[in-house]
């Protein structure tokens, strides 16, 4: 996603300019709370977080490596290195393999889930792979390629690229129903979702997202056929995954770059990096949603992952120093992470 806190701040300016603007909603009492913080340190940034199938290990992408953290106590137990510009992680549990999208090297690293040993590095067919997804029905790995606006499709068994799927814009997060469909947020104004047939690898539909600018994070309620796209203008757009019909829009915080759905609790979450909040939304019915809590996290905590068994939410955050002076040689200077300030936050029901 080119997950950059300062890019999200710039997106917030679109709101101020009146592009698909959302009003501020009242803040109700929180049902979730940040119960602990695990300091991992280091001076690099981060992107996606992912839990393995057991929920015992949290994989945290850190630009040049992946930190692997045991969730029982927050101890760093391993790392995966030589992943230039790593952004996302996907798992194929039946193959006992994991996959990383390496944005700067335009590759996917394949590693053994048990040992974390990197087996192979596979070149993708596009440029700047970001989000990565395992689709079990066809046994395929999908990478969302930012600079080429397409998807690379890799056979998870043979590790061969089998297709490149052109998209109608820059792809962001992806989701699958496990039954042959892949959904991709398209980062545009207005936002869109592309529906991909996992067997034919064709784009079957391109649906507009009502009142949504530049969607990033995507969550999925498979049972009720509802997609949840978080957008740069403080909106979560709810879409019917069968018809593409707009179902609802919910006010969220600023700088959201992550979304999750808890099917047991009927809750949808948005991590808001600019505000330093977690929006908790209750699904009253498949078509009705309301904010029930706005939980204080930390500014910069923009990405998250959910453990649906424990209902814990893991978020990443850090402190940032002032940006360096803009020069002719470095016109796009960004603030850097304060050394050793990077932490994982754990939010859970009270």
C-alpha cells in the first residue's frame, strides 16, 4: 500500500478540501482497551501485520526484514531477512509455506512456516508488489502491484508466475471468500472495488464505492457477503460482495490504513493513524452499522490484524522525529522513526 503515515496525512487534506467529506461522529464509551505494549525497537518503518493460522506468531514487516513475535508474551522469536522493501505476508497452511511481497526487489520470498527458512525468491510480473493474498481454491498467491496497476498470480506449489491481471487503477488491500473470488480495493477518487474470478483470472466487475475516496484497508464478512473498505475521507464503505451494491457508509477516524472483521462478535474495526484511534463498529444487521467505541491507541498506529479466537487486535506504532530539511537533492524528505520507539499495541475487550 506504500503504507506511509505522511501519505495518509496528505489524504486527510482531501477531506479539508471538501472531497467526499464526512462529519465527525460522537465518541461513545470504549468497549475495547489497549491492554499492553511490546517494544520491539529498531529505526525502520513498517507495513502490514499478519497472524499465522494458530494465532501464536505475529509477523511484522519492517522494510528489510520481518520480525516474528510470539503472542503469548510479546517476545521476538525470529526474523526473515533479505526482503527488500517487504510490505505483506501471506500463509498457505496446507503447504506449510509463507510468502512475502518485496516492494523494492519486485519479488516474493517463499519461506518454511516451521523454520522461517527462505526457500526461494520468485520474481513477480509487475512493479512494486504490496498487498499479498493466498487464494486456497486455486492454490494461488496474488500480489497487488502498485506501480504497474496489476496483479501477479503465482502457483503456490510450483512457484511459477501463471498470469498478470491488469487493473483499473492502483491496487490496495485484497480479500477472498475462499470460493473462487478475489476482491481488490482500487485507490482512486472515487474509490472502486475490482472483482476477480480466481479460476479464469479475469476482472468480472468494477464497482464504485459510494462516498469513498482512496480506499486502503479491506475486511470481509464472508457469511453475509459484506466488504468493508476504509477510505481516506473518514468513511468505511460497506459493499455487497455479490451485487456490488453500496450498503452503508460509517464515519471512522483519520488516517485509516487497516480494517478487520470479527464474525463472532459482529464487530468491524478501523485503525486510524492520524488520530491515534481504533474505531469499533457494531454490525446490527448485514445492512445496519453503528460506531460503539473510539479507542485511544497511538498516533501512527494505522495498520492492524485481528485474532478472531481471542478477539485481540494487534497494531504497530512508533514515534517520529521532525522531517529533515527539504533540499534540491532530496525534495521529498520524510520524518524518520525515533530509534527504539517501535512497538506493538494489543487491544482487547475489557
